[in-house]
C-alpha cells in the first residue's frame, strides 16, 4: 500500500490525486450499517470479526474513499480487561465505578493485544485479504480515555478530570502512564496484524489549556508516538478545538495532524511545519446542507490546503449520523476530480 494516494500524502506528498476518507465513515449514517448491525451492541459487533470487517468495508464500497478505517472503538482495550466501562446507546462510554485512586489501577492490568483483543486482530487479517486501499487502525489517546474513566460518562466540563489533574497529580499521572502503555500495546497489535497507518484520537483535548496539555498530557502521548514510530507506519494525531495547542502538537513527532473545522490550514502549517501532513477539515455540518453549499466550502478547503505539501482531505470531525450518504458520494467524487487542480 506504500504507493497509495493516502500513504503517499502522509509520507512524500507526491500525489496525482487528493486522497479522501472520513472519520466515522462506517456507522449510523449508512442504511447498510443499520441493516447489518441491527440491534447488536456496538462492543458485541466489534467482537465478531466477520461482522466488523463487513462494516469496515461498507463505506469503501459505497464512497470509493482512499482508505478504510477499522470498525472499533477507543474503549475496546480497557473494556477487554474488565475495567467496567461500556457504551450506552445515545450516550457514549459510561462506567458505574470511575477511577478515583491508584488502587483502581488494578482494574487496568494485563492488557495484551493478542490475548485481550484477538477479535480486533482477526478483523484486520480478514480486511487485509479483501481491501485494495490502506487500512487505518486507531486508538484513543491517554487523556481522552482517562476522561471517560474519571468522569464516568461523557462530559462538557471535565470537572473531575481537571480536579484530579491539578489536585492529585500523582493519581492522574499514574493513570496516564498506564493508559499510554495500553494505547501503545493496542496499536502495536494492530500494526503487526497488518494496518497500514494509525490515528490517535484525542477528541476532548481542546478543553485543556496549552499549559495543562504540555505539562500533564503531552509526555504520555509522546511516549505512544515514539513507540509507534519504531514500527515504521504513518501516525496521525487528531483532536478538536486544538488551534491553541498546535504549538505543543508540533513537538510530538507524528507524521500528520488532523485539524478540526475551526483551525486554519494555512496558519496550522506555519505552526506545525511544512514537513507535517495536514488532514481535514470540512465542517461535517455542511454535509447536512445542500450539495452546492457543501462543495463550495470543499473548494475553499482544498484551495487553502495549497499551503500544505502533504495533505489528506477529511472532515473536521466524524460523519454525523443524520448525514445523507449521497452527499458524501458527491463529496468524494468532487475531491477526486478537482482536488489536485485546486491545490496547485
């Protein structure tokens, strides 16, 4: 897959077409996904390799995107070793017994990708025998996973997380160290099973100040990245509301940074450097408007991406559940047809 437009965009930047894929491209926006998954719980679906592989393939077959992204979830590793975190429909990751002290680290012991998540590795092997485009593996970054374990459910304020970060920094650090190791081991297993690139999802990192991120979080993400870099696959870093953190992101040796729709591509290139691949960053809400509006903004994004030598078109966050798949079909067609010219 080294000659694929997606991999080339992350490494050399030498492409005849602009590659495109979408975060959450496999999921609730696809009627075939709803028909295939039915009422099966997402974690149960992930644990069935044939089913997870079929779901992963659906957007590739429908949209013609330049990469598949593994159908999985960021809490799979901690769920697999019995921390007690589940996915509640319509809510997200929840646990009735949040992380409160270093004694809770005993609930996060023994993770091994082969023995803890064999179904994930089997799904990858199935996909690699069928895919003609690269397969992206992924994991949640230590902070975002930690926030779910500390808060007990999704939050907009991160009160318990920040209180521990500042008021009981050793307890917070111990959790981050443990999650960094689990994250690395999960990605190592995925890479050894055959994924062609990986993305670290730090979805909620934008709620931190640059000081908080650099002091309490970045060292643990850097640990994961340094370990993954030894395995010679491209690695992308993603977060939302991260414009104020890009200076810190620049210190972490990823191959690419995925921008949300609030960030300027041109300004981000200035901060991150021209050797870093940029991914993004169409506002996913625009895919709920009209084809004319969506493609007009896609044109603007592609034109702005001229400042980035290495570039992958994507949304600024995941595909929204209510998105009409036909809109994404039109978007992929537009990027493939016009991306190279608009970036000249």
